[in-house]
């Protein structure tokens, strides 16, 4: 599933919990080994770029007594999540360090599957500011950001240039161009990821926040979706389908289907992740050299992206939590983060890399991506995130299929999320 690649090649899932040793970055809340050091296992969803093994080889060469073994679970986020949770619930100590999707940090922390970490153990002030928030729950750090991501608006630069137009900064500009320019060139106007799956949750969250609203607040304790702003975000998507500038074909799109539509020259505008830049610009792409990327537009100006990516955490059943914390420090160091970008094609979390002239020459989208990340928000935080996401998807599907009005959908979603938040 390309979401791993798209949102950090990772709806990587996993879990971790209260364990560890203060002084090594993990709180000493359980009876871990006296030293907390020794061999490790790092578990992740499938490493589609094969860049992790060489990074671990370097670690192993420098730490022969703390060798790290890589365990790759299925590419599918849902399958990976299921296997990780099953292992964690069993109480076994098979995994030490886990690469978890940013959206699930709150869920795993609340379940007692991940260890709170000492903030001063990691140089969080050198990271892009919003990514640190994805690693916290209830005011505590439960993981360390590893890779990040934010949505971008891809557009046909050649066509807009021909029409004397600039890429849209507002929804009104996007709608006008998608409705009037796209048909002249036989193109669909706009697409995102609108199939009912995690990608739809992302697109809806972005629309709601780009209109000035929100879905949940206070780590999932307060439902805020029944608002004028949230209704405006849902209306933006529903109107696109009703008025035709969002094709009904797009209601079946995930990351890859939407990327392919843009890359094949069938779309004027596409919301997707940064990985599309390299693919659409590669040899054989029908739009190579003919497109650009800008931050997402919003209701009255620049919009708001949802943060993607993954965080690293230490399992509550980790055999060697001190070594686990050191491995996380290594994987989030600036040197390794540079390799995360250059070898893994993943957006790093270290802020300085986005201003490196050499990297910008090789990855021209970095300044735009930095701007998008700095204005991005996490997906709704909740200890029951999986249920929240399913509710958002179901309601959004009915709105975009024109079976419910935005007003009806916002009220329904508020009721469903309220019921979820009241569950024990």
C-alpha cells in the first residue's frame, strides 16, 4: 500500500509503553534489566526503499554489543497495526523500538503500549516545530519524530502559464480554475484521496482546518466538528462533486490512483504527498517538466495540511530500553536524517536540512514542503483514533456521494464522535 511511501512510506504502526530507565531517555517505571543495554529489534512496516538496513549496519558496526535487527511487517498499515497490537497485548518482548504512524501515538500511549520519554534526552528544538506535537499525549513525550510529511497541491504549470494564471492560493481561485480551465484541455479539475480509508480522513481534516475549524480538541476529549467552519470544509468537497470539478472517478482514488491520474496528464490539480514530485518528474511521465507544487489553498488564503510521517518509540516490554533510546537518538541525528532524505526519499524532521542549498538543488520542493509542514496539524488526537477515523470516513463518504448535506453530516459526526469519546 503506497500510503507507507506517501505519508512517510509509513502508516507504519507499532506500539510501546511505560518501561525503561531515567537517564537513558526512558522513564524507570518497570523492572527492566539493571543496565538496560543489549541487542535490539526495530520493527517497521515494509521498507520499500531498502534504506534502513544500511543505517542499521552503521549502528551495529559502532555498537557490537547492542546490535539492532530489522523486522519488516506487511506494507499494509492495517495489517502492520494488527500484528503490532497483537504482539504488544501478548506481553512478549519481541520488539524494542517501534516505528509508529504519527496518528496512533495517542492511542498507543493511552493503552499503555508506549513508554514516556525524557524530553531533554532528545534535541527537540532542532526539529520542525509541529512534528513534535505528533509525538506527545496528555502533555508528555511518548515518541520521537522520525520522518514527517505534509500535503502539497500539484498543478499543471504549463497550462496555467499558457492561460496567464498563477497557482491558486484560495479555494475560490482553485474552483474557478478547475471549473473553467480544466475542461478546455480535456482534464478533470481536482482530485485528492477520496476512497473511504485513512486518506479520506486526511483530506477531510485538511478541508475542515483550512476553513478554520477542527474535529477534536484536547486529546480527543472535546468534539468541535459541529461548527460553521467544519461545515464549510465539508461543503467544499461536496460542491466539487456536485459541480463536476471533482470527478466521480476521484471518489475511488487512494494515493497511487490519484498520482497516476496526474502523471498520465488527466488532472489539472492534485492534492498528494511529496513523493509524487519525483515520480511525476521521472522519465516516462507525461507531465515531466510541466508541473509545479505549492502549499494547499484554503478558504481565505493558504490552507492547512495534515501531518503525515512516523515516530519512533520504545516498547514497554523492551529488553534493553537504554539501548533503545540511544538507537532512537542515532536515527534522528542530523547525519542520519540527511540519509533518510537522500537514501530513503523521506521528508526529514530536522529543520536545518530544509534550508541546505545542496539539498534544495536536489529536492526543489523542500522550501514548499517546509512551509506546508510549519502550518500543518496532526490528525485528530484520540485514544480511540481508529474509531474516530472510521467515523470521519463514513460521514465524508456520504457527503461526497451527495447522500447527506454538510449540515446533516457535521451534526451526525459530532454525535458519533461524542459517543466514541464517552467510551471507557
